[in-house]
């Protein structure tokens, strides 16, 4: 039986708003979260890749998680990424997350020192055993150099505390194998451009950088897929991908802040060494925003027509 804690929800991989001095802007974070949930976002994933988690201090990560729980106020689950370079720091973040009321915690493998797979498993296991919270393994091999779906993590995937895998990888074969071998887990799509293909192999929800920017399209795709309207679902995926492609061209994390700010308040630039957007990039993204609004309106109009047939 699949653990239904996360369900088929669409989670925003939330960005972390920054003030001009690169300090975390918790007021802007609160405004962004409230606006996204009002628009239909169904869950929050904070301090991950999109949230610049590895560039934040331990104290900043704790304050972001607590702010997200407070603003969500039970409207949506909040998953906090607590991956850290040391096991001790990850445990401290996990303990604080539990105290804050976080729904679940998530981790990437530790980086830099070339740890063996057993080393990484022990790191994960120490955190899982230290704090009684649901746990989501974060598979993002293009950043970590390690693909959890290729094996070696069976001990973790069988633990009752592990409720899902956030699969941010183009390896859909590996994702399908996890789904077949561990049917109790939720396989959560992490690449927005693969949402429909991931659903087709049995993935459930999604946690993505552009979910908050274009939640209307993700919801429409899910409705069409559930109704077996595959042609319609493919059309919406193509519209999602138009936005993804344009954002990646400008630097996806900075682009997510620029576009996400249009739904709430300005969210600032990324923390260095991630690059800031220049004026030309912002101008191009303004055009992306206009096309996105056209795609959202077009998709809604199609659904109105279909409902009248």
C-alpha cells in the first residue's frame, strides 16, 4: 500500500527571497507562500536546490522552515530539506524541523569528500534514526554525482520512516524500477519538464521549481491525465516546457525569483556565487511572463469548452 502522506500533491520547490544585502527576507517569503497557496499550490518544499539551501546558514534554514509552517497554517504540508555536509548539522536541522511542525524532512547525499555508498547510507540512517519524522530521499544526481535509483540504498528504501523519493533525474527507467520494487513509496517527480512522462510510469506528485510560477498549468495537466485525455495533457506539458526552457536559458533559480515575484512581492536576487539577472534577462523574462499568462488563459478556455460538451 502506498504511503499517502504526500499523495499526488503539487509542491512548489520554494525559492528563498533575499534582500539587497543577501540576507533572507522572511516577510517576502511569507507573502510568496501565502500567494502561492491561494493560487492552488498544494505543498511547500523549502531550503532545497531552488531555495539555495546549501548557501544558507543553519540558523537561516531553521527560520525559513518555521516561517513556512506558520504561514501555511495547516493549509498544505511543508517538507524541509535538511541535507548538510555534516551528520550533526543535519540532525540539528531535523530536530528543529520536528519542533517547528514540519510534515516531513528530505536530504541530498553529502558532497565533496567522495563518500562511499555505505558512508552515505550511514549518514542518512543516523538522521532517520535520530528524529521521528517522515523522510523523503532526494535524488538529484546532476548535482551530487550519485544516482540513488542505481542501487545501494535498499536498506533505506525499505524503512517505514521513508515515505518517498524526490526524483530529480532524467533516468525514468530508474524511477520506474523504484516504483515497482518499493510500491509503498511515493515516487515524486522533480523535473517539471518530465511531469507527464513521470505520471505515465506511476509517479504521483511533483516538487518543482516552476510549480509555483505556473501552478495553473500543472493542475490542468493532472486533470487531463486523470481523465485519460493524453493529447490534451501533452499540449499542457508543452506549454509548461516553453516556460521551463526560457527560464533555464536565463538561469532557472534567478528566473524563478523574478517570475515568482510577479505573483506576490519582489523576491530579490540569488545569493552569490549564483549570478544575478541583468536588465536584459529581466526584460526577456517579462516577455516569458506574458506568454505564460496567454498559455494559462488558453488552457482555461479549452477546459471551459470541454466542460460544456
